[in-house]
C-alpha cells in the first residue's frame, strides 16, 4: 500500500511538472502585436476621452434625447476627423480591445 501511494505521489509530481513546463512554454511565446487597422491604446484613450467630453457637454443642454443624439452624432464625426480616424476604425478597434483585454 505504501509503495502505491509513493508511486502515485511521484506520478502526480511528474504530471504537475509537465503541466508547468507546457504553461511556461506558451507563456514565454512571442506576443502578438496590435493588428494593422487598429488604433493604438493611446489613440483609443484620446478618442474615448473626446467622445466622453462631447457627450457630457451635450447632456448638460436642455434638449430632447432625440436632439441630443443628432448633436452627438455630428460631434463624433468632428472628433474622428480631428483625430484622423474613422468611425469604422474606431468600432473595429473598440471590438478588438473588448476581445483582447490586457
């Protein structure tokens, strides 16, 4: 009985060591960079900050929700143009960062 317990412990240690090596191997692998056509993290911070500020400014106005949506849509276009990007690039980047959190 003692020999079988010792053998099981030794087998478990070997399995654990193998699993640790596999995890270490994949953890040390080359990290993928941000794909082309995706905004960098700094660019995303700038876009999101500008959008947030614009939305907050519009929310302080005494207008209907429908009117505020139109104003925000126009502001988004101005912000994307100012920051040299497009709404499709922003949406693609937003989806990328949602799918690949750090």
